[in-house]
């Protein structure tokens, strides 16, 4: 198996590709006065209008302005300045090519421009009249010397005067040219030549031009060079054709190798040949996109994938412009990458919205590519606890793909994400329904060991876990892991997630050592893939803290909880359900340590966040109510304790049904309060309910079941004592 790409591609590109900026100046003409340049003046206060953009006001004294140009061309609609007009009336409106050199817009007052044209015309007429007199004198001299006959004399004069009449259009054209000439934009040599011609100093102009050499010979030399270049270009064109054909053949061979290794799940080798193909032509955006996607999905080498995506975006913008589906694809892919791989949800949303805007403009509202972008935007909203917007996006996806029928991959993915939203909202029955729909479709469409099948097993297993069906959860988690290890190897974020979920199973079985082993496996994988500050790293820290807390190792637990809290606040902000869980877990430790004021402070923070982002009947609220009930019980405020525990019970029964381990916990907590109140009959009733649920959910030998049985025995003894 090939591990290292031998051909290195250097890809140095920024995270975002900014629009190029066109520079320009609005100014008056530069003039020649007595053979010296008098530069033009900048026109501050002019307004430059570019198609598709807000007009630019020129604020600089030198008349400088600039504006971003996203494409290769831009249209200059108008340039206005009160009291001035364009010297070249065809300068606007006009389409210009972007250039690193500034554009110059020359304006003059109408009076000055008319004066310049009249002055130029007067000079030219005088020069032509001078030439006429000189030619008349020459003809007279020839006649006197009898070098021409009388008839030749008359014919020559007639032709001279006819030419003079025909010069009228030449006079107007030359006057217009010289009245529009901006001497600032000429180098010194051509300033002097133009000045001499305008002033009729033709001998001097001719002398200046001859200093550059024999123009006839130079033209002949350039024609020869041009012919040689043409021949070289013909040879080069033929070589390019052969080169292109060779590249196509090599690319097909590389792709065939890729397919061979990918079919065997030898992902390193498969990626090697995709990268080798991409190195053949780093301007081929399709190859770059395919390489990046494979590396991201199967190797989880996210930094390398991002470089290919960024190079692809740059090439797409250069070749196709901003408003093109290929450019939209790279915006989409980079956005998804930034959220999933770096936890940068703001950049993710920014890029996805760019992709959506381009696709809606090009393809319309009902195109499958638009649906794909809505799908990813919905996923981003889910992570940010914005469930209403998430469901709105997923419903838009379903509306677009409705015509594709029930058994299609897009619908299966959408069902999975709707299930994820319901799971985040604590509506596990609806979550299970949608996850099972997704799994059923994918099992019919995809091969048995496809990673999306594994993902469905993980998602469905997680819902079963929340519903207290731990056997089903265990079965699904292990199915997922078997596929993932076969497809991805040992070091992939999906495998890390499976270890985390299997650890959750061991945790609920009170097998904390085994849970920690799984949690650390997940953390170690994630640390090799993600940056240190990433939400999934925070998730690992949090669950490791949970396992240490269950073992009463509170120092380690607090250390990991605080690591998780720092990352979550950094990436998710203060008001996020994950931050609430961190506060809740830290509060639980202080409750165990009987530091009730600290415990109350953290649990109230958690409750405040949950009430803000989750609504009234979310099971996470029940967690806060349960802890607040326990804190009040410790303080001896039994009425408040009962009120909070009953709120928790009401929510959990509505969400999970009667026979769930968390409902059993609420029954147990209420029984404890009644025990404190010495209402042993009521206490026994709630403890027995808790016992029956735990026995059915966990088995008779589970520590929670045994603990409940011991408590029942204790209450029964108290009842006997009170009856004596």
C-alpha cells in the first residue's frame, strides 16, 4: 500500500479569495506648453458608476478611485463631475478588461474642451497653409526654370488646390485627436514628437523619429520574428496536442488504479492515485474537487483536503468567474468542511449562503444542487440549536426532491437529518421514525458495507439509547463499528464516534473502566485529526469527565469538564445546549461534594440556557429540574424539592414513556424526598415503581436495581418500626 505521495503539489492559498481591485484616476488633460509638460489635475468629487455596484465617489485630491472587480471584465457606465464633460465621449459606457494598471478618465469643462479643439484646428490650418505656400513657390520656381510646361504647371496647381480642399476632414480628425490627447499618458519621447507635429515642426519631428533607427528595417525584422514565432507556435501547438492526449491517457490510468484500490478499501493507495492525477493538471477543478472529497471522507486528512478545495475555488473563479456552478460547489464544500472539520460554524454558514445564492440564480429554486445546499445549511442550524430554521431547510429539500420518489439517497439523508433535529429536541419517537426511514432506504440503495449505512446504524442506535433500549443500541453501535473499521481503517472520526457511543453503553451499565477505555480511544483518534480546540474534542473531554465523576474521581472530572467548557464557549457561544451540559455536569460534582451554593449556581446557569434554546418540554430541562430538586432536598426545602422532581418526571414520562431508566430516577428521587418527610408509604410506592422499571431495563443484578432493592428493604424496616 502506498503511504506517501511522491509527487508533491505546492498549494499556497488563503482561506478566502478576495475580489481583485481596479485602480483608476479622474483628471484633466496633461498639456505641453513651450515644450514642457504641464500635468493634469485630479478631479476630487467626481462620481464613477460601475454596472452592478454602488457608485464610487472620488475623495482623493489626485482623483484616485478604486472598486472590487469579481470577474475578468467590468462595465463603466458613467463618470460625472459638475461642470465637466468626458474628453473621450466613448469612454463611457464601455466594457473594460481588468488590469493591474490604473485606468485614466480625462475630463474638461465644455468651454476648455471647445477652446482646445479650436486651438488645435487653428494650428493645423496654419501649418497646412504654410505648406501650401511653400508648395506654390516650388511650382512657380519650376515654371520659371522651364522645368515644367504651362500645362503641367496648371495641372499641378489644380491638384494642389484639390488636395487642400480634401484636407478638411483630415483637419477635423487631427484637431479632435490633439484636443483629446492627454500628454500625461505619453512618455517623454512621444510627448516631444506629438508636440512637434501639432505645432508644424515636421522636420524636428522627423529628426526625433529617426533617432530610433530605420523604421522600415525594424518593421521587416519584426515581421521575420513574427513568422519565426508563428512557426514555433505551430510546433508548440502540435506538442501541446500530444501532451494533452498523454495527460488524458495517464489520467485514465490513474483513475483506474484509484478505482481498483478504493474497491478494496485501500484508501491510502486510492488517494495516492487521485493526487497523482491532480498533479497532472492543477487547473482541472473537477479533479481537485474529487481528490479533496475522497481525502476528507476516507482519510480524514482535513488540512490537505482544504488545500485542494481552496485551490479548486481559486481556479474555478479564474476560469469560470464567481457566478458559476463549479464555483458554487467549492463554496459549498469549503463551507461544509469548515463546520465539520474545524468547528468554524460562522465561516461554514457564510460559504454555504454564497453557494446557495449562486445556485438559486443559475439553477432556480427547484434544482437538486440547491436542495443539497439547503441540506447542509440545515445541518449547520442543527448544531447551533436553531431547530426551526433547520427543519425549514430540510422541508425545502423534501419539497425539491419530492419528484424523485421515496427510494433515493437525497431523501434518505434528509430523513436522517430531520431525525437528528428531533433527537436534539428530545422528541425521540419522531427521531427514531425518521432514522429508521433513512436506514431502510439506504439499505435498499447502497452496498452492505457503505459508510452511510454505518452512519445510520450509529444514529439509530443513539436514539435507541436515549429511549432506554440498550440492547438495540448496543447491536447498532457494533454494526456501525464493524463497517467503519473495514472501510476506514483505525483512524477516522466516524470510528471515534462509535467508540464514544459504545463507551456510553458501558457507562449506563456502570462499567466505568470500560467506558473510560472507549472514551480515551475516541479522544486519541480525534486528537490526531482535529485541532486541539474543536467541539468534538470538547465532547470527548466532557464524557471522560462524566466517567471520572461516576468513579468519584472529582479532581480529574472537574479538569476534563472545564476543558470541555472552555472549548464549547469559544466555538458555540454562551447560550448553547452543549454549554448547558458542561455547567450541569460541573454542578453535579459540587452537589456530590455537598457544596450546595456552587452546585445551585451552575445548575441555574444550565437551566437558564436550556429554557432559552430548548423550549418547555425538552428532556434536558428535566435534567436541570432533577438536580435542582436534589439540591433543595439537601437543604431541607422538601416542598421545592418535590416540585422540581415532579416537573422532571412529567417531562420524562411524556418523552420516554413510563418504562425508562430516567423515569425510574425521578421516581427514586421523589421517593427519597418522601422518605425524608417520613412518609414511608408514599416513599415505598415510588421506590417500588423505580425498582420495577430498573429491573426490566437493566436486569436484577445491575447496581441501580440492587441499590433500589436495598432502599425498599430499608423503607420497609422503617415502616415496621413506625407501626410498633
